[in-house]
């Protein structure tokens, strides 16, 4: 399974009967899963149905679903009100008309108010079953297209995260090999500082100096931080290989990366280690920003 991004866009359109319709779905990163819907009047239920399908298909992200509908211009649809016409015919049949009065003609009856009406249902897209079927099929294709777009974005995102993990690993190796980490280097710096302080007038017991150097080296030891950083790198790479909705776990690892880098900087007893620590913090922050887009 591949890693998916929370960013994606898809559009599905078609023509059904007298209607031209189009679904559009856009998603961006978010802490949870939320989808908002905008649909034409009469198709609100269809929009909510589509929203339910999207919520089942995704796990994280903020989405905006839009349905646009346009009806081709055509002559209005008319219908004859059979009840009114029948009542009118019955009433006329009960009348005794003089011989000079001609019977009512069909066109005359149709001209009577209420006999011919506009077919209101013809203008209600919610009553068009053919349109409803086409829109439901369109939602399915829309979701498939969005998931594909998010997977493609996820592939590029995964490559960037992999490069950042490689850089973090390289910086950890540099910190591991830094000469300033050796107790001998700490002892030499301590001796130089003492010599400068007392200007050669006083000397310090070599044994005591060695003990102080060991204590300082112990407090400044970054072995645990380096080991944990390596473990976090391995865990992050494992999640990228696992794929699926791993964004939350990657976000947690990014926070752990940051804690270890901060501790490393605090313990740094040399300019070179401080530089490495600052570079680590910068790369980890970039990693954390990218992780925010992972589903």
C-alpha cells in the first residue's frame, strides 16, 4: 500500500437528458476528516448521499464537494388537468343549451383557466430518476479519481520525506564522528581554560582534572540521543514502506525527532556539534511540515 497525500482534486461531468452536471471535489490537509457540500436546490439529499460515500472512502483531510447543474433551454412542458377538464365537461353536459348556441370546442375548453397547467415537476431535478442515477455513478467515479490523485501526490511526498530522512541519518553520523565528543578533547579544552584562567600561577591535580573531564563528558554525552534518532529514522522509513493512513504516526515521530535534536543542541560542547544540531533541527522542521500533508 502506498502513502497518500491529503491534497487532491477531481472532477466528473456529464449530460443526462436536458441537464448538464458536474461534480467537483477538492481536499486539503486537516487534523481529522470533514467534507462540506454545495448542491443546487432540489438536490440537497443527493449531495448528502455523496458526502457519506466520501467519508467512507477517506480517513483524513478537509474536503469541499460541489455539484453544478445547468438545464438546457427548451419550451415549457405543459399538462392537461384531467380533473378540471372532466368537471367542466360534466357541467356542460348538464346544461340545456338553445339551438343557436354551438357546443364547446376542444380549443375553447383548453383555453379555460386551470385546464392547461405548467408541469412543475419537469423543472425539479430531484424528481428526475435518470439524472439521479447518473449523479450517483458520477460520485463513484469522482471518488476513484480523487484517490488516484492523492496517491500520485503521495508518491512525490514520500520521495521528499525519504530524502529528508537520509539527510537526518547523515547528520547523525556526522555527530557520531565529531572529534569534540571524545573525552580527550573535553579534557584538553578544560586544561586550556584553566591555564588561561590562572595564567600558569596555579596548577590543578591531574587526577582531579581527569575526574572533572569525565563528569563533563558524561553530562555532554549524546549517545542516547543519537541512538534514538537512528531508531526514529528506521521507524519512519518503515511507515513509508507500510503505506496507508500513516500520517498521524509520522507526525508523532516528527515531534520525537524535534525533542532529540533540541537535547543534542543543549548538550553540544563544541561549535561543530552545535552546527550539526542546528542543521538537524532545520531538516526535522521541514520533515514535520511535509508530514502534515500525509493522510
